[in-house]
């Protein structure tokens, strides 16, 4: 019962505040440009962090060293939690998102103004080329790039193979890769009440560019699943 009450309170406060923050984002983007919009998005991320800590009782522990230079982040994906949290945690990175999200009114436009890189889940050759081009532009801005290399949200214990888009980005961008393991799905499941507890984000050691595809995929897959519960 307490978990459900916490979840309800979180939804009221966070989504209520998000209407204001996301709703004003188009004005921020048009008036001040992308750099200020990124800072605006990081305010939203910090608001989410506060709501999770105070209303849900979720404490986040960071393990490993967060890089100071731009990198290609490869992050485990178990829910929307890390998508929002990561906006500030990873320093306002450009995020690779699925095309369906750009169809959400207001939010979709804001995401593209923020600099999100759009990918087609079907992985067509044309969309992959477009993703590579957008990623190259994003790299030139000096921001890190964040991708969920398994391609979609998974439940704790699920460890699908990496999608081909990750290897493509790694090859084209020639950036160090920092794999990040996390376990948000344990406390924030897709369905049901959110639970209080400790959530971990573990930053792996940077992996240099230029490795063969099989090697980089194997190393990243192992690193992002380091906190996962065996299926």
C-alpha cells in the first residue's frame, strides 16, 4: 500500500511539473537555441531525480569514474527512468531515440530540437545512414552521445544481443565507449508500483575506438549487463 501511495504521489508531482517544463521547452528552444534548451532539459532531469529520491525513496549510487571528455555512452535500458535521469547524469548528451517517440505531440519536437538522433527500429539501410550522419553532426558540437545498444527496454534478467546501430556508430564516430550498467527495472518495473531502495549506475572503463566489431560488442554487452540478474 505504501509503495502504491508513493507511486501515485510521484505521478502527480512529476508529471504535473513536467507539463510546465516540457510545455515551455519550445519557447526556450526558439528564443535561446539548443545550448539553453539542453540546460533546460537538465533542470527537468534534476527535478525527476528529486522526485525519485524524496517521493519514491530511491537513492542512486554511482560506481566507477564518469568521463570528463565527450564519449559514446552505451547504457543498459530497463525503463524511462534512466532516459530522463541520464540527461543530467551524463552531462546533457545527445540521445539516440526510436522514431516513434518523435510522434509524441510537443515532446517529439522538443527532442529533435534538443539534438536527439532518430533511429528506425527496423534498421533499414537508409535510416542507419541518416543516423550516422546525425551522429557525426552531434559529435561536432562537443557533446557526448548516448545509445541504448540493446535497442529497447528489457526486464531485469533479459540480455538481448546488441543492435547493429551501435557497431555502426562506434565505427563512424571513432569515440571512446563508456559502457554503463544499471538496475532501474528492479525498483521501477514497467507495471505495478515503484519501490524504494538503492539503484546503481556503474560506469565501466573507457574502451578505445578501432576495435573489431565482435570484440567491441562482446565487451560492451558484458559490461552493461554486469549488474543484471541472470535470466
